């Protein structure tokens, strides 16, 4: 799959397809399992976490976006 075939990350959990690769606004490749999508629909009705994922890396204080995770096996958290 070429870079031109990869769609941008949608703004709503309801239109995201499981296991499909998307580009975030900052060019990071992201993909979600069906479980992650269902949790996003259930707990992120306003899309704040999805917007943070789409925005990308930010400084850890005073911003919405991705920051380094303290949890083992996770690189980032929103």
C-alpha cells in the first residue's frame, strides 16, 4: 500500500474501520482494533481522545495530544 492510498484519520469513532491503517494530522500511522473502536464510541463521545491522537505529540503539561506513557509496553497516551 502506497502512502497515497492511506486515508486520513476520521474525526468520529463510528466511521473508523478496525485494523485499517490511517494517517494522523502529523503523519503518524495509526490503527485500532474493534475493541478499541467500541470503547472509543462508548467512552469518548466528544472525540477528545481521537482528536488528541490525531494532533500527535505535545509537551506533557497544558496541552491535549499524545505524551509519553509511563505504562510498560505503551509508547504514548492521550
